[in-house]
């Protein structure tokens, strides 16, 4: 569920907007000023996208934008600036300080939702997913989401990633099988792979079956 942070001080605008975006399947957090906004923008889990009002009671949206872009932690968060009609002239400035898009008030929730989705798609397509697996540290994280793998699954996945080539089921048994796991067999390897793919969800295609040979990890399919 994508997490949106809305920094907006207009109290009339916020409740219907939050309601609609939640109904559209977004997780929504809000802040009414620069101070709270900056704090929430840096709080883990980071927002996937920020809706940023131009004029806030304790500062300007452009300043928020600049600060977030300067900080490596928040530099890549997609930002949509929200401007009132009177401030239209400043759109250019909004993009100059690092915003990715802007909407002009008054806007329909439908328009805003489309913009949000379009920007999220653009950003996701541009950024390769990151998969980190470290069985020693009991860690398997895909794009910031923990994969809940067993140690046996982590070992096999880490081996596939590290190998960088097609590995046979025997290779997996020899190099990645957990000593205490189910007795090693070709079938047991296949069932670990099957479980791994399931855990990888949308990214399951990154473990490719190579007919007559074995398996290969393909980072491009993450
Ligand atoms: Ca405002």
C-alpha cells in the first residue's frame, strides 16, 4: 500500500482528500505545517510520495522541497506541489526546486489520484528494485519490505544471487543446503524454489528455471 504524506494547512480541503485517497488504497499521513511535515517526511517508513502545499503557516513548500532534496535519505521521494490559482506563476519555481509535478487548486480528487498513480509508476519504473539477502544476519529485504524467509530459503536465494549464472540442483545442495534442513533431494530443492517464488510475489520471475540445467537469478526481473 503506497504511503502518501500530505503537507497542507487548508482544513476544508484535507478531510475529503484523505478520505478519497484512503478509499483508493493509499496509506495517508498528514501534516499541517513545515515543521511536522519535515519530521514526518524523514520518519521511517518513508513516504512513497509527498503532496506539498505551496504556502504553509510556518514557511513555504519550496523550502520544504529544497530541504528534502538536499538530504540523501529523502532526496528521491517523489513530490507533487499543490498551488492555488493565484500562485500559478510559481509553478516553474516549484519544478526548479525539485518537485516532480504540480496540481492547481481547485482540483478533483480523481485528477489528483491519476497524477499520484502516474508519478508512482514513473518512479517505480525508473528505479530497479533492491533485493538484499544475508543469511548470517537473517535478513531478506526486497525494496524495504522484509520477505519472512526461513534460513534454508535465505541460503538458497543468497547462493543463486551470488552465483550469477545457472546453477544445478546439485550445486544448490552442495553449496547452499542448510545442514539441519529437510534431507537434500532434487524434489526438496524444487520445493524451496517454489516457496521462494511465492514469497517474492510480483518479483517471482527473478528466479528462472532453465530447462535441463537448473535455476538462475535474473536481477532484471525483480
Ligand atoms: Ca496553504
